[in-house]
């Protein structure tokens, strides 16, 4: 039935369409029929992947597939040592990936836990309690304060009904609900006064509702569908590593083909050529890279936890490093999600809330009026203060408490005896309190309504008759406060000698004395201003996307530095009229989007992505979930965030702080830099191995390295320094760079050339070492080649820490992990030379003093050339 625009219909029309009597509700027979027709009032979730499926998914990587093929080939040739080493590293990579994903999933449950398990309905003419899942279109719901609403519906009755719809709209201030029909086209959810929605909370009053939509047809259900329809996007790192794996596979196959051709023309045996080709293929592929990337990301995840961010998927932390746009929800993300009185006005005196002086009679009376005409409360248990009630009223109570005025103390002297509850028609509320001299009425409400009921005004502690000129001045101040997005409440009182026989608005709310106005807003987080400035410095565009009104969004955005001119803001109804192409071509003109729906949020994210921008999206409500999932990286709030938003996100901010995102961006950039250093190190080493084997073949030398030598270097002696490079300290200017383009090659900025040149030099010195040792015997040559290759790579790891800064400028001891890794790798390297059983397995021999001198001198050549090149370049 979701094609119906229910909010445009009267309750009588709805009852006629649904064929139900509002007094009797559905009959038992009709409940059975509607259950068959509509199904249960539940949200359908996508089937979760099993542990086995997650494990298998870890192998859907081109580089991993190439490694598995190499392992199979090695096993078929009887090289079981090679097979075991390759299989072990691939298995370790898969286990690490599954453990991290599973750990995050365990604490995150989905959509079905959102609603209250029971609801009150009228059936067969009686009120009864049923499971929320057993509610169907046509059911009559009875709502009271504290109830979670089980389905979407149209109001039949409303008595001071207020509903908090933050899970759908993102706005924490409860909405007044009544039977008025919404006018106009495409009315936002927050403006549909005659409708209530599933998962919303009744904060005040009572109501009767006829259910119009259930299950997946509700607004929350539509969001669930949108979440499921969003495809999981590959992160930039996954894309780059995927491309790298493919290129390495192609290169490995190409090298094998060339080897066969050369061997054929040289008249070598096919079996020997095949074994050499396998050696070269193994040399071309860095077997440890997948595991190293996984471990580096895992370490980054652990660091992010200390910075109040939980990463659900390993590559996500790196993705933030590429972010060029951060689309942020307003309420609770950029703001404190706490209505706060920021301005207080007494006649001709507008002051900041912190400057309120309770020794001033006017200011004190204004504070007391807001405190007494109030249904909210503050309860203190075990030293902790808990606020209960409407956020607007809580703000007034908090102001009083901050100024040392407590309602309990006041009510001990002035007990509340009567009240005229708030009503959305008259837009005001009054309470009557008894004191020793009689009774006092406190009233608060919309300023225009309050002024109509005032005959007096308090000025300097004295009451005088209010003039039209004074009223006009007050209204002008109200307009200026409203223009700054403040929610303004008028405050007034009246002294009476006795309570009227009939307590009503007509008998109580007249002849009032105006005392002032309070202006409140959900204020921005102070630390966010700094974070927004840092984002801009880092070339990242911060964008606010909110369900709140445009004027409020602009005011907050201006204060935070997100927006400078008002024409940079766009409303949801304007987005609705734009095609996807029109929005995409204009998206960079806007920094604020107000009064938007979940569909609009997804549309905005897609518009930025159409420009190859990497988009981060923050949010906490159910309404944010589709955009969180569509974004390149979704950041959900851990404290105020709903389970749905957390389920859709890649990262959860445990402190709900926008500033945490900036820390994550810096961490992400550092991680990508370090992964590039690891790739630089591993590939330059692998190029050296390929060059050594290839050159030896071309010039007719025996094979300088056996497959087991290459695997030992790639998986053991290379892996530890590569891993240590993965935790290299971030460079000081990392947050002053512009975000890298999403399509930028991993070999950009001279990295590819550096890999080739360093690989060539390492390969050539390895051949020199082999040729020197070969003069004694083949084992000595291979031993010298292996040690020279490994030690030159160790030295190479030191200079790789920066493409342009000297190792001595960076600091030789600034990465102690790297020095430790080199020491460990060197120990493992020497073990296969110095320990007889291992030496026999690896077919090596011992070296004399002269050969060791040659090895050391040749090993330092690549590092020396690299440092001289940096010096010349600078």
C-alpha cells in the first residue's frame, strides 16, 4: 500500500480506504486475512555471510591466486618446502582477515532489534496488547508517553502529542503532532504533522493512530531496502593492490615466456628451463605482501581504537586517508545533540546565557519562569545527573541549575497546584503555583502569542503597562534571534489571589506580565571548528547534510567554518527537482544540504563519487544508514548511533566526535604511505632477484639462486623489514598535502622508476658476488649471492623511508622497529649459512674473511647510490 500519500488524506478518507471502524478496530477474522495479505510487521535483512564464506572470500585476490598456483606447481615438482612456505603465508593472511571482520561483526546486530516488542491496539472493540510483529494495516494503535511506535500511521486523535523522530529525521527535538493535513508536494517526514512513524518515540501526551504501513513498506522499511541495495565499493587500497597483483601476474607469465625462448635458443633442457621459470615467477611475486598489508592495517586498527574509532573492515582505515569529501550529519556529529540556552533577553537587554546575573531581578525572574513552567526534570543518582523530558524544557532547567536556582527548592515554597498543558494550537503552556501571598501563574510559549496576552512588562524589577512600541521592539529582537537559528520562547507571569473555578487558557493565560525571552540551540562542538579548519588545510571539503531547517543549518555551518555564503546551501525539495546529472554538475557549489530525506543523502554521495571523489559520510540515525553504506567509508556514531547506522558503517566513532575523523584521516594517510614503502621495498628486492636470475641466464652463467633461496628471502628476511616500514612514523607535513586522486597509480611520484633502478643495482651487485664466489665452487657463489642480495635489501630498507629526504635527516634511529627487524632478518639469514643442517637443506657453504669483505662492500653499493642521488636531487 506504500503508493498511497497518506499524509495528504484526512483520517476519514484513510478509514474508508482501510475499511476499519476506529471504535472497534480489526476483528479476529480480519486480522487473519490481513496477516496473509501483508505478512508480519518485521524488517527483512540480507542473509549474513557465514564464517566459511568469509574465509573463502579472503582468497578472491589475484595475487593470492597466483601464489596458490605457484604452490601447486611447486608441489607437483616435488618442491614441498616451497609449497609449505607459500601455503603458510596465504593461510595466515586469510585467518587475520577473517578474525578482524568477525570481531567487528559480533558487537553489531541489525535492524530487527529497533522496535518495542509489544503495542496496545483496539481489536473487537477492546484495548489489548499484542506483539509488534502482529500489527497490520487498519489496526488502531493507542499511544502514550514512553511508547515506541510499532508502525506508520495517521492520527485519529491527539492530546498534546509529541514524538521524537530522530531515528528518521536526525533531529532530536520532538515534533508536535496533530490532525492537520500537510499541504504542498513532497512534504518532508519532519513536517508531516498528522503522521507517526515506526521506531519513533512518544515523549509527551497521547494519541490514537490507524496503521497505514507495516514491515518493509514503512519509512524505516524503505531505508532497510535502500541499505540492502547499496553495493559494497572497493576501497582505493583494494583497487590498487588488485591492479598490482594483476600486473605482477602478467609480468611473471611474461618472464616465464621469455625464459623459455632464451633457453630454447641456447639449447638448454626443457625441465631445467621450467624450474628456472618457476624460480623467476616466484622471484617476481612478493609472497609476503598480502600478509604484510593485512598486518599493517591491523596495527593501524589497534592505533585507531586508542583514538576512539573502531574499524569494522581492515581496508577502511586506509580509505579515510584518501578522503576528499566528508559529508557529515549535523545533530550529534557537528553539534552536541543537546539543546542549550545561549541567549536571554529581558527588556532592552540581550545577553549571553553565561553572563546571566541572578542578582538582577528581571534576569532572575526570566530564569525562574522557564524553570517553573516546565515538565522536565533532573535526577541525580550515585553522583550522576540524568535529565528526563523534552530537550527544550531540559535546556531551561539546566540554565537554572547552572545559576544555582533549583526547582525542588522553589517548589517547596511554591507548590504546583494546577496547569494548562501545552497545546500546538495556542502554542503555549502555563503552570499555577501557590505561595504565601496567593498564587502565581508562569507561562512560556511562542512570543507573538505571549505578547497578545500581556498587559504588563517587567523593567528593572518593576511592573509597568506594556506599550505597542515595546511590543514591536521585542518582536524585532525575536526576529534577529530567530535569524541566528535560535529557538525562541517567550516568558511571562501573573499574580492571582485565587484559582479560577474553571482552569483553562481563557481564564488563566491573560493579563500576563512579560519578563523576557530565552534563545536556545543545539550548539556546535567547539573542537569541530578546529577539525573543519584542518580538513580544509588537508584539501578535504567538509559538507553538512541534515534533516533540520535551512536557517539552522546555515547558522551552525557558518559558525563551524563549513559555509561562507548562504547561496552555498540547498534544500531537499530543490534536490528533488534536479536530475542526477544536474546535481552532479553542481554538487561542488554547495556545502550545506538541509531538510533532506535518506534518498537525497544517497543522491548527494553519488554525485560527489561521479567526480571520482572518495567520500566519507558520518551519521547516527537510521536515516543515515543508506548513505553510510553507499559512501566509500561510512562513519557511524558509537554513543548516539542506532544499531542500523553502525551495521551499515565501515568505522564507528566511540566518542561521537567529528574530530576523531581528522585523526583517522591522518592515520589513513600514514598507513598508505607506509604500505607504499613496504611495496617499494619488496618490489625493488624482487626486481633485484629477477635481474640476477635473468642476467645470469642471458650471459650463460649457472642459476645464482635456487627457488628455496628466493622464498626464504621473500617470506622471512624481506617480510620483517617490510612490516617495520609499515609502522614508520608519519611525516610532519602529511596533513598539508592534498588528497591523492582516487585513480592515482600506486607507482606515482617516481616510485615505479625508483623500484626499477634500485632493483637493477641490487641484481647487478648480486651477479658480481655470485661470479666472485663461483671461482671457488657453485655453493660459494650461491652463498655470496644470497647474502649480498639480502644485506643490500636490508640497507635498501633504510633509504626507502623517504624518496627525497636523506636517511640521516630522517634519523637513523627514528624507527627502532626497523632496526630490530633488520637484526632479526639478518639472524635468520645467517642461520641457514652457519647452522650445518640448515646449510645442507639450502645447499650453501661457509665463507672466508675475504669473501665476507666482498659481500659487505657490494651490499652497501645500492644504499650509497640512493643517498648520493637524493643529495644531487635536493
